[in-house]
C-alpha cells in the first residue's frame, strides 16, 4: 500500500508514522508513505497557498492552484483517470468508519489531501477529489490528524501488518460488538480478582462468558450497534434476559455504564 499525503505541515507526521505498527509496516515494505508539502507546488515566489474568500467573511481559503499542481505532479496530468482515490479530509466528508477502512485496504495506492484554514476552494472538491472523509463530529485544526487516523486504520488491516494474524478479526468494530473485558496476571491485584471463569481452563465456558460480557457491554454503552450486529438466537435470549427489547435499538446512548 502506498500513501501520498499532501499537507502544509509535513512535520506533524514524523512521530506517529515512525512508531509501532506503521513503522514496522514501512520497514517490511508493506506500506510506503510519501509526504508532499503543498507549499512546494505554489507558483509564486513566496509560495502562497491561501487567499481571502470571494464574497468576504472571515478566515482564509486554500487556493486551488497549488493543490491541483501537487496532485498532477504525483498522479499525472489526469489524476482522476489514474484510478487512485483522491481523498480530501474535511469536516463535510462522509464519516470514516471501519467499513471505509476495509474498502481502502483493498486499494494499492491512496492520496490524502489535508485541508487547513477555513477550507479549500470548492473546485478542489468538485474537480480534483474523488472522495471526502471526516473522522467525526468535532473540530480539528486541519486534516493532518485525520489523515494519520486513516493511515493507521488502513495499515493495520493489511495482511501481515499485525504480529498476531487474529488481531484484526476479533476487533470490536469487525464483530459489530464492543469487546469483552480483558485481564492478565496477577489473578488478584489490590484485592480485585480476575473472574474465576477465566482461570478455569474451561474454554467453552470462557467463550460463552466473553460473548455475554461483549453483549452486556454493547447494550449498556452502544445499543445502536446491536441493531447491525449479527446475533444468534442465544445472543438474543441473553439480551432479553438483560431487559433488551428490539425497539430499544435506537435509544439514546447512556452517559456511562
Ligand atoms: C467555522 C466552520 N468550521 C467547520 C466546522 C470551519 C472549519 C473548521 C475546522 C474548517 C476546517 C477545519 C479543519 N478540520 C479539518 O480539516 C478536518 C476535520 C475536522 O475538523 N473534524 C473531523 N474530521 C476532519 S477531516 C478534516
């Protein structure tokens, strides 16, 4: 997988991309990441990348010229014809989620454009980008952290990126449920015991306990997920024992368990 990332702040990426899974994926050749400074593609001698908005109002807008020039330098004169997704990170995009990460993990190359200022000239979304993604409903200072989120979520889905090959399958957002509680040694810490079933060695009982705890936790914290999770008859029976009724699926998220 090759990522091209266009940004005015390439230095922001140094830390996150040089640690852990992403670092290992780059070292083994599974992933390559090219950072491109948008300023390098500005035509004027001062390398200006922003300008005042037509029609007035506060804030600045990213000029289209440097962004088109950067993408054309990377993908060629008809970047949309290259088949490479050209993804603009923007608060107005569709929300990034595990399913989007899975689709992107099937591509061989992805280009990410990080916006700054109040936004980018509308012609960038209309005639250059092929997709627009947001990572959630909160205000960031720019698309850089969002791009890192996308790189991280996609990279760990690539076969061979995780040490443990079962890792990505068991993910809460792959099963559609929140995860069951995890424990490790010691069996008693400050008087708090690990649930006895986990020490029993009874793998059938352990699997049942974990499934039920995942269901219990999902009902308590993210009942919205239950509507889309694949549930067995036994799962539904257990949820009913907790007071779950199917019409509860759209109820409000509680503050805390
Ligand atoms: C005043 C209106 N603001 C929109 C909420 C303007 C604005 C705020 C922040 C415009 C751009 C930004 C910078 N954010 C991103 O570029 C961004 C982002 C985000 O803020 N939240 C979630 N996902 C993303 S992806 C890119």
